[in-house]
């Protein structure tokens, strides 16, 4: 299973039973993509929500899904043979793990599934409880919605879109 350490810790602490059920399903699929529920997705800062929504819409189009799915949640599991194929991709795009890896895994996998979960809500505030208590949530959140953060997120989106166009469109 591929997931950031802070995200898995949040999932364990906040939605342990959901995580347990997801882990039990991993061996049933060659590739299992975990996306965020609408509620979990919208717990993230607006800079992430707005830019990732665009990436997810294009990636879902590439995979011919009927609806937009959370392709770039960066949480999935795959069998070792499929992981080897992903590692061997020729792409050097630094954001490939957000978009190209799950797309390729989905296309190459013979047995795939997509699950939306609550546990992938925004976990970052948990690491900054003292700052939030000191300055207030809205003041603390400003650094995640600053012009610098928008630039960072738009650049990330641009890399994802470039990867999609270079490889699929």
C-alpha cells in the first residue's frame, strides 16, 4: 500500500475500522485505488481542492470513467508485479506518482477497483494543534491559501496536466 505516513496515522486514529476493511480488500485486487469522499476531499484547503479537482477530471476522462474520481489522492495498493511495471515506466515527470502511476496501474491491472474513503481527509492540522490554538484556525490556514501556495499548487497541476497530455491526450 502506498500512502504518506501522516495520512495513514490520521486514518488509523480517526477511521480505524474503515482502514481495517480497506486493508482486508487489498489482496482481492491487483490494483486498488483509494479516493477521498466528497466530504473528505473538501476538508483540504481551497488551493488543493480547486487544482486537484481539475487534475481528477482530466485523469477520469483518460480512464473513461462515467464520473470524476479522485485519481490523485496518492493512496493505492498494487501487487509487486504491477509495481515493477510502474517503476519501469520511462517517465521522469516529478509528479508522475500523482497521476501517471495510478492511470498506468489501472490500465495494466487485470483486476482493479476504486474505493472512496473518509480517512483520507486533510490530516495536516493535527500536526499543528499548538499553532492553531495560539493563532486560530483561520489565521493558521492562511499559509495554505497564500499566493505562494496557489503558485505551488498551480505548478503541481501544470505538471500533472503536462504528464496527462504527453502520455494520453
